[in-house]
């Protein structure tokens, strides 16, 4: 092939490639390469055409050959994208970084590395790189879209929405850009708008698997589960290994109370993409609800989360300069997205209210997205209040160090608004996880974990990375001011016993329904009242009816109540004689609410912390007689309580005074125990060498 012919074939290949036909360009590039075997531009273009066809392994070989002629930013950036597609993420990052070392303003490398950092939850770095890309190329729609998604992760929603809208203006017909806008709408809870944006994306490209997977998530938020399942199936028919579609399927299975299958699907996602942060978080919380989960199971996944997502952050830890005086006033920082009207706040609000401010200076770091009257009360109870919404983990760590916090307390762990990545950087000398979510964090940088001997028995403590510190009870309880007075025993007027449960429908697993069916069949004159916001959804009501129906319980014996005000919610307990706790994820605040209203609670003690919450509460009140160790005991206790009207009537009068006299409700007593624990932690720290861990 002479030079003129080579140039002619090359022009034809490039023309086809630029027109969006890499599969037609490929054989032409190969023919030119036969004539010029080591020409780096041809090797690069051939590799690029293969990558665009999804032949990433082949593409990489040609990129590597091209690289022998010398590094170039465009080649390294394309090589990084191919490595990313092959799930070789560390190598992809190095390739992008090498490209930027050659040309710090190479936009494609800035965009690609920024997107990769976003997936790795290295958000500060992602934002900086993507902002540089947009500054250099203001009309780079894909960089704007990626920046919008990352800004949303730190809840800088005004900026995120602005970037997403600008990207759509620039490329209205680009499905990926429409999807970026949809993701912002979804984060904002504007699911109908998210679906509309994805409808447009899929109209442009009916084979866009990402669009179907994302629309499925939005449809789930709108409780349109059948339509969501259809979209998931479509995405997986287009791409059987589609990570987001498998993630959506796992979430759908969880929503459908098929937890064992959901856990398997989350693990499938992590096989496909080990760096998927959301899948790892959701796997951990889904284990709360899956049957037969143990302390060890939780611990393994929490450690795996740390290894995959947070180990690299340990290098950011620096020596602490806090004055080592065991007797001085201590600075305590609490971190939560739930300083608001939320069940989680119920169990840590008593501590915030009762703190001795003479000995403890209280800092509240709030990730609340929608402040309410409870937020304002928390703010008033603190010595220092800071909204950290929109603040990256790195900026938050810097602020904690600037505030010279002595003990930093995590109140969220693996729940919404988590700041575990910041805790991994060890911003405070002592770090504690407490109350918000009680499994181990898996973080070596987390020193202590508040619990009690029932919630975390001695044999389970080997699975915690933290040192367990026992309090008088696992949680404190702040009785709602809206709680009505205890009602008379309802069976007297109804003429039959009403069992009840006011937990979320997702806790009503098949194992739970099996237990309940046995109780109801043993008391054929009884009824079952179920109340939760979830029961506004007819599909959830039908699930329970169908499951109990197959077990011989007629639907006429079931009463469903939906969402209501807190006062009405508590008032519904006036209609309940005995509360049946779900399993394996028991009640927590709901158990305290029932007891406060004078209603006994029957629970089954399991081998994971979520399955022992009610057991810990009942034990703290000396009510261990209602804690079953086997399913047979659970049924027996429930039936006996259902038969003993006199006992139930006395409990209506006795339970509230019993709770008032306990550390569970006595906030002063409970908080003094917490403060004593803080003081001991600090005294021990002062007696150790700088940088030591808890003994």
C-alpha cells in the first residue's frame, strides 16, 4: 500500500469513525496498521474504535502498544476510560493522573478523573476536577452533568440543578444529559419530573439501558413497582451485566420484602462493581431484615465496606493538639442528619437536652435537609450549631479539627446522611458511634460503641471494631408530649383480643407473618391491627392479606391503618391489647411507644443487633418475661397475654410509672451515665501516649 493509498484509507476510516461508525472504521485502521505496524496514531485510533464497540480488552492492547512511542494526554485519558470499563479502577485513576501530569488543563482527563472520583466517593477531589473542566470548557455538557451529580451527593442542590439544566440546554437530545437532570430531580424527591426527563431520554434512544435502570428507581419512589420491574427487565435484556439495573432489582426485591434475594442481588452488584458505594451501604442495612443474619455477618460486610471505600482515608489522619487535661471541660461533637422530627432523634434527644454544659461544651453538626421545629429545639440546646449540609467530608474534617473537638459522636452510621468517611480520617482524638444505628461501623478509627449487655452480648463483641461501652440501657426514650393518657383495656368493650403492630411494613417479614398466623390461629376470636404509613399502599395491604391467608387467617380478622399524626398514631394503641414485635428486625421507638401507652410487647430475641432492640428495652425495664428465645416461646407468651385480661388491665396502669422511674426515660440519670463514659474515655486517653487507641 503506497503512501497516497494509505492516506486515502486513513481519511475514509477517520470519516466513518467521526460519523459514529467505529465498527466500519476498525477494518480500515487494521489495513493501514498492516502497512505501518507501530504508528502510534493508528494504534490509538484503532484502540479507540474497539473501545467504542465495547471490545475493551482488545482496545487496551493497542493503547499499550501506542504508549511505547511516548505518553500523550489524549492516549492516557482514553486508556483510563478503557481500564475503567474493565473495572480496573486504580489503574484507570493512574492513567488519568499521568495525563494531567503532562497537561493539567486537559479537559477530557479532568472530566474522566472527576467522574471516577465521584464513583469512589472522593467528592472534594471530584468537585475540584470537574469545576476545572467546566471553567476550561464552559460548554462541556457531560462535565456539567457529572458535576451536577457529584454536587448532589454533598447536597449542594441549587448548584447541582443549575449545572444539570445548563447541560440539557447544551445537549437537549443527549439521553445521558437528560438522565443527569433526572438524577437531581430524584434526589430532590421530585420523582414525577425525574420520570418525565427519563421518558425524553428513552424516546431519543429506546435502547438506553441506563435510562431504564434510572427510571425504575424513580418509579419505585412513586410506589409503581410493577412498572419499575418492567424497566429493570428491559435494562437487563439490553445489558445483562448492567450494574444500576441489578442495583435497582436488589432495591425492588427489598421493597417487596424478599430480603434473602435482595442480599444476593446486592452481592451480585458488588461482584460486577466492587466500588459501588450504594450497594455496599444497602447490603448492610438489608441484612437487618434478612432472616438468620448474625453479628458476624454484619461485621464482615462493615469491614468489607471499610476496605473498599474508607481504608485509603486513614492516611489523612493527623496528630491531635487537644490539651490533655483529664479534668477540663470537654468539647463533644454530635453528627447527624436527624436533628429533626424523626424516630432516630427520639433516642438521642434526651441526652442533648440533659447535658451538663458546665462540664461539656456541646457542638451539633447537622446534615438536616428540611429543618423543622425539632431542629430549632436542637439548635437551642447546643452551645454551637453548624449545618454541614453541602460540606464535603474533607471540609467537615477540617472544621472539626478547627473546633478542637475532643469526642466526636456518630449518630447515623450506615443511615441517610452518614459521615463515616469523615470519621475514617480521625478528626477527633476520641470517636464514638451511638444510638442512630447500632451495628459495628467496621472503622478502626471509631474507638467506642455505646450499647448494653442484651443488645450486644459478650460473645458478639469480638466482631466489633469498636470497644463496647455499656450504658444503663441501649437507648433513652423521650415520651412524646402528644401521647394521650393510657386507655382502658380494649378487649373489654370490643369483646375480643386485638393483637397489633405499629412498625414499618418492611419489617413484617415472612417469618414474622408465620409467627403471627400461629398466634391468631391459637386465638381464633382475636384480631390483628397493623398501622404504618406503608399501608396507604394497597399492594402492601394485599401482601399481608395474601401471606396470612395462605396460612389460614381470614382477611376479615385484619385491620389496616395508614399514616397519621403522631398523636393519632399513639392513640391507635388504645385499640391494641398486645403488641406483636416483628422479626428479625424488631421495634425500637415503636416498642417504647407501646409500653408508654400501657401495652405489653412480645419479642423474639435473635442473633443480630437489630433482632435484639426490643429485648434490650424490655430487659432494662425488668420485663424479660416477654422476651422469647424460640418461635414456640413467642407464640406461647402472646397467647398467654391474650388470655390474661386482668394482667393486661393492670399493665395499662403500671407500665408508664415503671418507665418514668427507669434510666430509659429518666434523661438526667441516663445522660449522667453517658457523661461518665465520656469522662472515662478522655481520662484514659490522657493517660496514653499520643495517637494511641482505646484499650
